[in-house]
């Protein structure tokens, strides 16, 4: 680099330092401006959401890489850090965060359906009628979007990779997650069974629907909180860059094969429609 040679020749590094800090300042500002713009991405626009996550990861990664390069004490230390896996660890965190970000976003959609379901159960408790159409839409969203697709990702893919990195499926957060998914399915089955008669006014079916709806909402809200606050941060720390990349690809494959292209988005829309009716 010509400026570096000039600094050596003249004995003054001022010009080189100014050149570098100007380049860093421009680079950091433009990447963070892109990341901030992405924060307003429409929650239902999958492409915009992926772009926003990419912009966020890129900006943080860029700042981190520059900081690490600028604070390394010399070539020898840099090589040592890379050999020790320092660079790989930074990469893996960013990429594994991307895979758990997908799951966290789906949690936000599921929470919208839970709010709607809770209101349906409240209305049953208040003696009001249950709309069969609304109940069936909520239950289909929970069975297909939440269970088949989202829990499919969590049960088929995430544990496999985490087990290969030493996490146990028999105890701890993975065991809790798998057990609670089973409990959730029991409540959903009971609601599906009760829905037609409950919508028709049958008192026993109304009580069964309301009881399982309330229990499911409590179970799943707590379950989501545990995943967001315990399991996913552990996964983000444990997974390598290769694990993260493979997971993101397998998640996309599950969306295509389990529920089909574009169907995922339909359930997002239903979730918001269901909640909007209770505003
Ligand atoms: Fe989940």
C-alpha cells in the first residue's frame, strides 16, 4: 500500500492513520445505516426480513473484524488467535444467530395466534358463541405452521446438530423442549376434537375447548420464553459456522417440503387476521 510505504519513508504515519480512519468511518456508517433501515422491515415480508438480518449480521461482523484487526498486537498474535479458532468462533456466532433468528421470528407469529386463541377461550367463559371458522383457522395455523413446520425444525434439525456438539437430548433444555411439544399436541388434539360441537353450542365441548385453549396458551408462552432465553442462546454459543449454514438450508427445505412454497406466508396473514378481529 503506497501510503504505508510513504509513512515509512517520511517517518510520519499521520497521513496513513487519517486514510485508514476515514475508510473505517465510511464503512461502519454505511453498513449501520443499512442495518438500521432494515429494522423497520415488514414482519410478514420474508425477503425483507432475510435482507434485514443479513444487513444486521454484516454490520456487526464488519465492526468486530475491524476492531479485532486494529487491537491485535502483531502478526504473530493474529495467527495464534486464528489457529485457536477465534475467527471461526466469531463467524459461527453470526451464522448460528441467523438460524435461531428464523425460529424466534416464528415465535412472534405463534404468539399472535395464542392471543387470538386466548380471547376465544375467554369468550366461551363469558358464555359467548365460538366461531367455527375462526377456531378452525387458529387450529390449522397451530397444527401446520407451529407444529409441523416450526416444531419440525426444532425437533428434526436443531437437536441433531446440538447432540453432535455434546448437548444431551435426554435432559436439560432439549429434553424440556421435546416434552413440552408433546404436551402441546395433546391440547391441540383435544381442541380439534371439541371445536365442531363447541361451535354448535354443546356445553361439554365448549368447556373442553376453553380448558385446553387456556392450558395450551400458558404452556406455549412459557415454552417460547424458555427457548428464546435459554435454548437458543446456548445454541448460538455452541454451533459452528458450518452448523449454522446447514441449519438455515435445512429450515428452508422443511418450509418447502412440509408446507409448500408461499404457504408459510398465508399462515402469517391468518395469524394477524385472527388477532385483528379481537382488537
Ligand atoms: Fe419454538
